[in-house]
């Protein structure tokens, strides 16, 4: 079997889907992170396509290395990883279709056939606490048994409104009750002293995990926060390779690693990152905001990882995306 073509399509739904075509009529589908739709699709179509046409799609690790090392000087943090992810996921889809086996089984076998998902609810920086409470209520009615509320402060809005953040977390905690898994994502928006102070207040309210409290590039700062708190600190959605996760674990000392399968060079690489997390006895909870192909790929990965027992991220179904599939993903209970 040979790859005959690769095509990435930037959709109006703010998604980038990838198709890998073969000379035996089997087509694989994948997805890239939509951080920049046109640039990512162009990278796939102009840079990766010439590298992989003519290769055997079942030799996934070989094709991965050809794509990664053939483009490494174009950057290993960002669009290179996004683009490779889409092609790599499609190759695993082809392998599943050829063998007639689910991808989780091809990754070594499934530890679970059900995965608990947490509702990941964003836009907290622009909302009032009451607005966030109403959004959380909507997800609770859908049956979600864990929640994360997300800010979008970023590193260029450092310490913008930590008191509002605290009041929002406190209001949501009151809604969901004690013991309910409730997490908070700063999205890189605190200085180290603020992150520690805020983390201790969240800790008193029973936070489940504390995500990206300081800028992603400040490994020493992340380590300071992680060392000062008794709650799990997480990061990793802005890391793309096993080597970067090695440094995130050993230098930033995070408790939870969060690679994203549509960012971190696909299923091939995220599986290696998962092994690294197990090696260092860290929780593996991937970042994932793409609710169709990205979530499907992520579910197969976490099903194949023994230690991936914590709830996994889901940002909500999108009818305009579900309409593109004959059998869209359905979440129950």
C-alpha cells in the first residue's frame, strides 16, 4: 500500500481536517489544532504532502520520523506539530481500517471501554461569576460529573483580576458542592506570588487540579508553584514533543501532564509522552478542545493507558461539526 495524496481542508467551523489517500482506496481522516487554519492547512499540503506521498501508510513510525525530522528546522513548538498531528492521526485511522481493529487495541489494548469526561468551560475572564454559574448549571444538566472553569488571561494579561477569579471559583464550588471534582485553568495569567496565593485559597475550597498558573515558558516559576501547594498542578498543552515533556516534568515538576493529540505530533508521539508520564509517576490528562476527530483520537489513546484514570477534557458538542459525520460522537451520563 502506498500513500497517493494528502489533503488538509480549513473549514468554516474553525477546524482543520486531514485526509490521507492510498492506492488501495482506503482513506484516513485526521485533525490539526485550529490555532491558524490557513497556515496549518498550507503546511500539510505544501510541506508534508511531498514528504509522505509514496510511503507505506502502515509504517507509521517511519513516516512520523520523516515528517518530523524533515521539517524540524521549521519549528518544533507550534504549527509543525499541529500539521504532523493531522497526518499522523489519519495514518492510525488507515491502520485501524486495514486491520479491522480499534486504534486503542493497536496501541497495546484497551484498559477501559468507558471514559469519564469533565466539562471544560471557557471564557471566564470575560464572564461574571453569575454567568459562569449558569454555564456550569447547563453542563450539570447534561450529566457531567466533573468540571473545569477556564480563564483566558494569557501571559500578557498578568494578574488582571485574581479576586474575580476567586469569587467565580467560590460561586461554582457552592453550586456543585463539596467533593465534586472542580478544577481551575488560569491559562498562564498569574505571576508566581499571585499563583501561590490564589492556589492556597483554591486549595481551601477543594480544587481538583490547578492548570497553567503561570506563563508556560517559566519552568522555574511553575516549579515554585507546584512545590508550594498540596494540589495537583498541570501544564503541557503548549509542549509538543517527548523531549519538551521530559523538561516539563524534571524542571517544572508538574503533577499532571497535558499533551494535546492534535498539537503534539499526533497519536505516535502522545503515546510516547504517556509512557514518559508513567515513568515519572505523573498523571496523564490530555488537553483537548476539538470535539470530533480530536476527541475520538484522544479517547483511543487514554483507553490504552493504564494510569489514565482521571476525567478527560470535553468542551461540549458542536452541532455544526456533528452534522459532518454519519455517526457523530454521543456522550451519555
